[in-house]
């Protein structure tokens, strides 16, 4: 049986021009983040299963690619203990391990940048793959909301540099969500299920959320949904929420959100921050501020993040304040490719065509000439084929802006 020539389901090959676009996007993001003081790191694709299954990754832990033990360890493994490693499903959990392992060599406030592949055994669909790139920035060691302000500003700037105009950052706080469900009388063991239902509001609507919450806690759904609707329908959603929750909401949570909104709206020119009581974010490691960024006019979320002050402490035993933001790299690349209508970017090159019957000595002279030419631009060297018109067209399609033929020297023919 012949091997399949197509990639594994949910994985992709990238043609040269597609890869060129991806590199351009990545370099633009990296250049922007470096201007904010973020330093790029890299962690292994494979992590210990104990770390990846620490119940911090929410539903993503269910999508984990596990790796079987090897050799005698596999042969002697008991049922249920066949795997010991896994492919990372995000970059934040590995970052926590990285920081715990290297904190003695890092600054007290560490601004990290990561751009790498992650893997999730998800159902592939438009814009969703099993292997994809995440672009993360994180600030570790900064306990104040200066971290959130910097992260939001840097992300807005990166999207602006990629050609996207105004963006809207929806913001909330996991502590506010906890206050919300406590006020409505949900038991602690019901909180996560209620959050998951609320997170589906844009997909299943108010009625759908009402039905799901009613199944979780009969008799409490209507009060919960009505409270959400009153907050959303007010002129100032944040202040309405603060008033409605009263003593259930710690004063510092509201003050924190007010400060972030005020400072960011005054200083970030292409970004508007708005409070959204329905924002949840799925990761179990979030402990405070959470946010999501949307591209205005497109109705598409382009990234998100939040504060996770307890994650590193689960590894080291000592909590360290941490906050992060992740740009949806694959979605951004998809949108830019659609804007280009299939005309993806390429590297401008020069082509040098050698005669079919060129001698060894002729190749030496040609290579010497090409060596000098490569000091100022990329050059590809090819032998002339019989169907030169076809060859010429292909070279142009590859991005060759100048074409030379070697005849005891370089002769420009196009």
C-alpha cells in the first residue's frame, strides 16, 4: 500500500509563499514586542505529563497528545500508566515550568516572548488546526496592573503594525465572575459549569445559556440571566455590575478594572477597552484580570489572556504574580492572506541562467560572478531548459525581478 502524500489530519504543509507571509507576520510581531522590552525564549515541545495534566489548562487537557513510554518502561507499565510525556497544548504552562527552573538567572520582573507550535487533538475546521503557532507575551513578577496595561498596549501596537486598524479589548476579572455566581446562590462545585455556559453566550444566545444553567442548578438560572441582562443593558456596565454585586465584590477588583480602562483608553490610540461581564476565558489557571481583543469591523477575536498569579506556585510552592497575552497567529495570517486575495508575498530575487552545455570552467566563472551579486541581493542559479518561456514564467512567479543569462559574463535579459 503506498504512503499517503497528504499531511496528517489537522496538520499542514506550507508552500514557500505561504511560509514567507507567516515569517513576515512573526517578524513584525517580534519586532513590536522587542520595543516593549520583551525577550524571546524557547521551551521544549514535549513536557512531562504530570505538568500538562495539572488541571490548569481547562478543556485543553482533554485534547492533549500523549506520548507512550519507551522500551522496557513501556513493556513493564501497568494499565493506565502507559504514557509519561505529552505535546504542549499552550505556551503558558511550559513558561511556568521554565520560570521555576531558571528564575535565578532572570530579572525580578521578567518580560517573556514566545512564538512556537502547540498541539491539540481538536476537531479541525476553518481557522482551527491540530498544530498551530501561538504568539505569547507574559510579564512575571509584576503584581500591579502595570502588567496588564503594558500587555494590552503592546498587543494593540502589534496588530496596528500588521495593518489592522481599531481594536476593542473586552475586559473582566475571574474574581468578579466568582462574585456573580456567589450572589446568585450557586454552589462552589457548580461554578465552572456555569462559567462554561456563560462563555457560550455568543454561540447559543440568552435562551441557550438559560437552559444550560437551569440544568446545572434548577431554579437559579432566571435570576442569573436577568442579572447579566440588567448589567449589559445599562449605560455603564462596570458601575452597574459593582452596584449589583455589592459586598460580594472586593473593592480592589473594581478599582483595578477602572484603572486599566482609564489608562489604556487614554494612551492606546488604536485600542478601546470596554468592560464585559460575560467574558470568561477557558483556562483554569486565571486568577484575576481577563481580556480578549477583537478586530473592529470584522467581528473576530484576535487574541486574549489574563492574570495567573497561582500557576508558578503550583510548581515551586511560592506564588509569583504573572500575566500574559496571546495573539491568534493563525487567524491573523488567514485574514491577511484573504486580504491579498491569493497574491501572497515573496522575496525579490535575481535569477542567473546557465547555458545547458556550460563547461566546468564556465560554471566556476559564473559562480564567481554570482558570489559578488549575492552581496547585494538574493540570487538563484538554474540551468536553461528547452522550454525557456515556461522557465521564464516560473522564475517570475517565484519572485525573480531580474533575470540574467551567463555568457562569459552576466547579460541581463529581463
